[in-house]
C-alpha cells in the first residue's frame, strides 16, 4: 500500500494484483492514493490486527544467576543453502 500511495518502485506489481482481482486500472494522472482507496473497497479489503512481530529471548549468565533478555530483532532470513542464519 505504501508503494502505491507514494509512487515508489514496485507499485506496478501491486496494481497488477489488484487488477487481477477485478479492480479497474489506475488512469494516468489520477492520484494513486485515491485509486488505492477505491481499489481496496472494491475488493473488500479490511484491516486485520495481529499479535505483533517476532521476538526472541535468551538466557544470559551462569545457570544459577541466569537472566532472561528479550530482543525484537528481525526474523532470520534463509541463506543460499536453505539454512537459517
């Protein structure tokens, strides 16, 4: 949605997917924000809340004095070999 609203690279792919769902193409010169709002209403899109992003926790310190620390690092990406980094 952000790519379409801001006219960023990759917005064409979003537009093609919406057109494949039956939305009319954006007319040249038409504000992309207005077209996107109309397109989302046409396909019945709605806001869905979720529980949040991935979080990781790890124990640090010796066994007897362990402390739990949490981070909100990005989800690990798989490398070329398929192993998780």
